[in-house]
């Protein structure tokens, strides 16, 4: 009888499984086939298995791939275009005119390819992206090998009074990606202040019909809450609940200004909040009530937001800042300890995107989405506690290999499906285009 | 007549001078000789000069080396030993017992070598270090090629009643390093709560006699201020001023709990505060009143603190967090804009350590302490504004070359005076020693 040949074996290293027991395994190997984790077994059993490819993970931490619960990939070329401005000036005088002049399918594709490449370098294996021309975002991610959930940012007045356009687009998205295991779709109304009640209701219907989750911005700044109270007589979460939002699986970006009652409502509805700490700090939108959210068992995840307000896609740095910031805000050095923090980037991120059944931890049957993190460097030594290391010590540059659905998208720090020099060259060309268009 | 041969020419790139006009120069080259910057001249004049060595800085930002105004190099091996604990438990049950069991000259030397190497990787060219066995810290830095100011951490009861020991040590330090251009000394009483009035007074005398600056911890946490009020009837700055501290050049680490009057007093005395943002957040000691300090023109600099509370020496990440955090705390996205933030790491850092005359900017006559930062990578593109890039976008891994006093201490990301593999191996050995000693 011949021995079954599996696709991959990863051997050695320390497996940070993020499974329900938070097991960390040494002297183990991981068996991967058909894009999924078959098992993680003791090295003593290695001789019983055979694989087409072997990867040595000695001195590495093997972690679940990082999950980015809120992004705008096509904003890559707006990185650092305008900083240090009040939010309304930043948006009105800089970002919106920039978008008005630049947005087109090819631009979105090119910028998304750049962003997808940068995300992979930072260990991100799934991103939940909201923007326009989302078919081009999905195409770019598929080429990069990055898993993505795309949601077309729905903003009035485009859809006002003509919901058939909206329905056609949802159907087109569905048709286009139904056979692509890397791409999923969701419904992504931009925000309560950019969509009418009618459109928001149509979103809940579409979500129900397609069994898709809803992704939207929520309570990013204080005026948004005040406006909602003024125009609708209730706070944002009550307003959305009244429109049927919470019957779908919802992931809300930001959630800075949620109050206790809203947190409770969201937790009961099993909705999730994507923390975009760097963006909130840089635009000075405020501090998310993370402590209360944790106490109420609200599902929290990490999001990078777009690079225009971040200004990079280093989600590990973002997690580190988040873990430390909320300690200080709450005068509590014990809050959000390292392991709990790392869960936000992995299993809690998967839960937030309704994918905990097949992503977010290293467990048999789940997709083989993972990072190999090299610890043989100065910044990683000595290493007493892998969770502390992941959250407080390491930098993204220590991510050596990234696998998504059993496919090495980065190997020895080299992207496998993209030519980095070409991406850099293209970004430089777009810079010149953007400058000349904005000057004209 | 033969053409003078200079030591180095760096050509191409963008020079972020941080000079009084904040000039950024393109199409220039830098002439370096005897460890110092001779001039930065237009490329059109290149043919008039000759050098022993040429470095191509195309696609690089050339910046002043980063200045770390508060560190504890020998704590390198304590990285991640204990996290997520209340300050008093962290110190009393973990850090102090660890120090009691481990501290010795060789340990300090080895850990400092590790820390110095990590600092260079993060672009740090001068660090202001306080610890014990400081001669071994200085030796380690000299080998690494890192510029250092060492101050022996003065703590009771060692010096109690026998100030002659203290004076002998100061003299020994002075003798040992007087001919070493990389090493300077200062007086470093640990804190007001660990030194008697008598010892603190002796410190001011020693500072005056040697024309040295004073480096101490100040108002890191609230109880320190309360204790000072209780025991001395005045706030820490008034207490120190009464002991003659402010007649010396002083750099104070932390300064979290300084009030308006204290800030004014320090600004008038031209003292400086080293911001240790990550450490303050992680130990939840509070938020420094940075806005008021800036308004009062108090000299601010960045410090990493020790890796036990940080947990790395990535001072650029620390700066990025600092710039964003204080925007959010003050509801002001315009506060501490990128250029002003980058000054904290360079020219303001030099001012803080009383070295603005020969460090902190790229100007003729100053020491050639600088970083070459590669922008040919995904995270750096597109690049519209170099200050925004330095503070908000880039990661330390983009630092390609580091020069200190005209000496390349890192070239193409390779340390020039240290064997990194040996340092990593040694750190792993110490980890085992530390674990077995702490278990016994």
C-alpha cells in the first residue's frame, strides 16, 4: 500500500494554535492538504506521513494568519497625501477631491494590488474591504493570493430611488466570485449619515437574501451620534436595530462613541466591532470604550482602516498600540493581556467576520492560513512568552512566510505571486499623476 | 596640486537636515571627514571632490541619527520576562528579584552589547543610558560603535553616608573615557524616592564640578508626587530646584505627572523631558501633558526606557505612537505634526542631552551621525512628504545604513562591528540561566 502524499508538511517551531484551549505546541509538525490543515501531530509521528513539500519552521512561531476586519485597499496611493489636518478639512479639501479625480477601475485594481502586497508582508491573510469598483479589488486580491471579503461602499445619492442598480450589483458580485474560494462578498453601506433609511433597509434585505454579513462604519466621531439623535431621535445602534441590521451578522468599524446600552445591544446581537486604533488616534476621533466592550463580551477585532489615515498596513503595530493604550486609559496594566490581545488579530477577527468555523486558529479542518515568524533575530531574543513576544516585542519584518489556503503567498520574505519592483514603480508613476491632477 | 581625499562621500537621496531652516535637499552630496560633516553640496560640484569611499543613497532619505534620551541597555535580557502586571508587583516580584540574581559586570556587558546592536538596527546613534556597572555599558557601546552617555544609577543605601565612594566612581568614569569620543558621562541619581536629600545634593555638586548633565527619573507615576508632597512638603520639581538641580543641564525621564507650574519651571531652566510613551502606556502610568509642554517650549525628546517595559528598542514606532496619541488626547489632529514630531527624535533630542552644538542635525561641523532610509519598498510608496513618511508610514526595517562619527556601524542592514548570530546565541543561553536561577 502506498503512502498518501500530502501537499505540505511544516515541521518544527512553536505552534500558537489559538484553539479553544490556547494550546502552544512544540516538537510538532503540521499536515496540510487541499488548502486546509489536516492535523498538527507530534514529531515522533513524522515518518508515517509524506508530503510534496516540506518547510522547516525551526526557530519560528507558527501563528494563524492575521485578520484585518476593516480596510480600504484602493486608498494605498493616498498614503501620506495629507496629514495633520482637522477631519473635515482632510476629507473635504483633500481626500474627497482626490477620490473625485482619481477613482476608476484600473486605479482601484492597481492600488489594491499594492495594498494586498503590503498586507501580506504584514501577515494579513484575510481583509474585510469596503470601497468602490470592488470587483477590481477582488481581482487584485485573487492575483496576490490574499483572502478578501469585498463590500461595495454604498453612498447616496447614487442609489437613491433606484435600488434596482444596487440589486443588480449584488447579483453581479455573487455571480462573479461564487467559485473563487478566496473571495467573499458582503453588504457595505458606507454609514448611517451617507445612506437613507430606504437604502439601509434594502441593505438588510439583501443581506438576508444572500446570507451575507453587513459591514459599515459606525460612531467614528461624536458629531455622527449627535446628528443621528437630531435626525432620527435615537442613537445609531437603536436606529440600525430598528432597520433590521442586527438580524444579519454585522461588523462595525470604529465604534468610538458607542455607549453602554449600545454595547450591550451589539453584544447580545453577536455583532462585532473592528478597532481602528491608529486611525482614530491620528484623526483624533477619540478612544473606543474597549474595557466595557470586553466586560460585555462584545466581539472585538482589529482593522487597519485605509492608509490615508493610518499610514501603513502594519496591523501588528496597531495591535501593540491597542493593547498598551487601553491599559493606560483604564489605569489598569492587567487589561487586555498579551494572549487576549493576540486573539483580536486571529480567532476573534474570524468571529467578527463570521468565519470562526474555518479561519482564525490552527485546527484540523480549518483553512491553512498562517504566518511563520522568525525569532532568530535581536529583537526577538530572549523569548520567554510567545504571546508577549507577538504583541509587545516583535516587528512585522520578522514575518518570514505567509500561507493562505495552503498557498505560500510569501516565502523567505519574497512575495510569490507579485513582482514587488513593478508595484513600486507603478506607485511612483501614480504619485506623479496624482500630483499633476491635484495641481491642475 | 593634488586634490584632498575625504573619508566619505554620500551621494543622491533626500537630505532631511533638521537644520534651523528645516531644509530638505535633493541632488546633493555629503562630504564627511574625520567623523564629521564637512558640507552638503549640490551634485554639480561633485567633480571637485574626491573621497576614499562613496555611498550611493539614491531612493534613500538621509536623516540625522535618532537620539534616545532615556534607556537601560543592560535590561535587554529581561525583555518579556513579565508583562501585564500591576507596577508594584512587576517591580517587586519580578524585576527586582531578577536584578538581584543576575546583575554582574559580565551580564551588563553582554546585555548592553545586545541592546546596542538592537538600537543601531532601529537607527539610534546616541543613547542616554542609566544603570549599574556603567563602565561595562560604555565598553559594549564602544565595541558596537554606538554613541552613549552613561550615568550610574545612584540608589540608597549604597551611597548613604559614604559619598567618597560616589566621588571615586565619578572620577574613575571620567578618567576611563576621557579620550573616547563615543562615550560621555553624566550624573544619574535614580529618582527622588530612592536617594536622600544629601545624596541628591552631592549629585548637583558633582555635576557642577565635572560640567556634566544630570539624568534622573521624574514623576513617572502619581504616588511619587504624593509621596514627595508628604515627605518634603513640595512637588518634585520644587524639591529638586531647592537642591540645586536646575543649575545643571537636566534631562528628566517620564514627567507624566508634572503640573503647569513645574512645566514652566523646567522650561525656564532649559531642562528637558524624555517621553517614554510605550513604557508609560504599558505600565499604565498615565499620559504626559505634552500639549502644555509644547506650548511652554519645554524641550522634549524621545526615550525607549528599558525593554522590560517596552518591549523593544524601536524608537521610531514609539515616536509614531506619541505623535498620534497626543492628537487624540487633546482632540486636536493638528497637534505635534510630523515635522515637529521628527524633531523630537533628532535636534530636540540633541538639545535634551546638551549636544545640539555637535549632534541632532545634518550641518557642517557636526558629527556624521546619520541614517540612510530606503524608500524602495511597498510600505514607503508613494512618498509625498518625507516627514509624514518618517513618522506615520515607515517601519524600522527600512533603515538600511547607520553611520556614527563617520563610521558605518550598519551597512546594507548588516552590523559592521558585531556578530549578530553570536549575540542571538548568547541571549538564548542567558534565557536558560535566568529561568533556572529564578526557579531555584
